[in-house]
């Protein structure tokens, strides 16, 4: 039986998240270090496959990190991680790990399927453990707010795994944006080619069941999600991402990367309205494509009036006529990017390539900055050790995640304009949409603090 978390009860119990919440204090860092007199950050890796296979070696490469524990529901994933953690204790259940190693873990990365991010991260933060969590931060809005609030309340050092936030391409795009070359922004488009063969979407639930491999604890993999039979190659590993019970689809996966410039450069606040043009999820998986229209409050960098931002996925891209006005075609656009349209030109921020100013006829001779990249993982480790701050803490990344997740809710109500009341965490004119703001939790499981 799944136990829905009541939104109003959550608001009363947990309070509301401010998008401008402060990051963890130096006092909190010092408190964490006090537990580790060797000067090393004692780290636990939770989720050793998928992005965990990237996160662990990057974190472990920091000279002041000692990996003391490996945790994965699949022992084969742990086998592959041992090279980065000689002598580390091994677990399949994060709850057992936190209990048996109480006071022996300073930090952890949460690199599991989306549906378990909040349950694991909230448990870690309850123990005062610093958290690096993969994107999207959570599967639901209420979970994102709860994680940001707990991090703030307990002084936890946090970072969401949007490593593109620290790369040289986004740094160059930010430098160009800050030169105020394209005037006042009046429109933003963000697009991705996902799912594009990366994982299945638009599929119905498969029938039948397969024998569970000895190396997999299927009950632990399901975690808080509704019970269903194991099927080989359908969920674990990686094929879960487009499934509604476990993942967040193309927008949840990629918007945290690609909407990042819009949120960061432009300082976008909470959306006013959200409307989906595309097909709805089918109850099992997200659709093959979507187009979601947001409006945001204006600010000093934008034209007056609500600012439209449109998300496109499944290979959809900005309108042909808009691109023609700026001397570019859809075919010339990258597969994944963010386009700022201003009164004096446009800027394409591409996480995987050099930023582009448009039209080329106007900006061909403009020098593109070449700032250095930063190490997103080491930045977090250094912050845990009291050496600076992170650039994608939960105080920032929970808001970014929330914006993406609101788009996923809009998918369920095609062609309806949903008005969003961020302070109340509610769609006041569409109460049925509120049912999708918080998770249902399987009997026998819990999300601490929710």
C-alpha cells in the first residue's frame, strides 16, 4: 500500500523553501571536520553504477577524501567500484550502512534512480552528513523543498550533480551574457534531443516477470516506489528514467542541465503559469516528446511583462521563424541548448560546445571568452572541508529542479494553463494537479522529515 504525503501537512511541518536560502555556514563545516581528526573527508558512495560510476572516481580523486563505504542494491556495481575504495565497507541497504557506521561518515554521494534521492539524502542529512546528489534533485516538488530546508536548517554542505554548471562552455556563455550584448531579454527557449534512444518513453507497462538475479536486491531497488515484478532489462540498470514511478523523463533529466543558464544568468524566480502542448504521460511512462510553455515575472534584465520560456524535448526545437530572424536554422542548432532572445540579438548557451552570439552578421568579430572550467566534484569536497562554497547547493538546485518538475505536472493536463502559487505550493485553480506535488511512499518505507 502506498501512503501519500499530504501537501498541507508538509507545509505546516516543514515550512516553505525560499529560493534565496543561504548556503551552509563555515561553522557547520567545522563541526563536520571535528568528527574526523585525520583531516580526511570520510566518504560513502551510494549508487555505484550509472552516474555513480562517474561521481565516485571524481570525488575519490581528491587527495583529502577517504572512501569508507560503498552501497548499491546490485553487488556487481559494488565490484566495479572497489578500485576507487580499497578497504571500504560494503552494503546493499543505505539504512543499514548509516546505522552501522554512525559517526564514521562525513559525506556521501546519492547517485541512485531519481525516486530514491530524497529518502536517502534526507536520511543522510539527519545524521549531519554532507550530500552530493545527482540531478534531478528529486522526483517531486515537495521532496525538493524538504531537502533544501533540511540542508539549510542543519548546515549541510550540498551540491547537485549538474557538472555542466562548472564547465568552461557555460562559464563563457555567462561571461558573454554579462556583457549585455543582446539587450533586454524577451523570450527564452530550452531544448533537448532526449530521450533520443537513451531510454524508453511512450511505452506501456510490460507484463510478466523474470527471475531476480542473485546480485540484485529488487525490494531495495524499488524502495519507496509501488511494488512491481522484476523484468530483465526494463528498469535496472538505467532503463527506469522514462518510467513515472521511478524517473522524471526527458525534462526532469535534462532541464536541470539546460534550464540552468536561464535560472542562473537571468535569475528567474518562480513560474507564474505553465502549459503543455504535447501528449500526456500514459500512466507508465512519459511521452516521446513535449513542449511546455512557462511564464516568469520580469526583472531588470528582461522586458516588462511576463517572460515566456519554452521547453522542447524529443527533438523539438524553437520556431523556424524566430530562428530565421536571427540568421540560423534548426539544423544548425545544437541538439541540446538554451537560447536567450533579446532586443539586440540572441545567445545560444550550449553545455557541450562554444556559446554562439546571433546574428552572426552582427557578432562575427566579437571575441568569445575562454574562462577555465572548475571541478564540480572537488568544489563540493573543498566546501565540505571548509574551503569555499558550492555553486549548485540545494538552496539553488531545489528551485531549478522544481521548475522542471512543474513542467512534468503540466504534461498531465495538456492544453490547460496552470497558475502556480509558489508560496502556497499549490495550483489554486487546478486542485487535481496538486496530487502530483508529493510522493506516495510504499508501506514499510519512509522519507525522514516528510
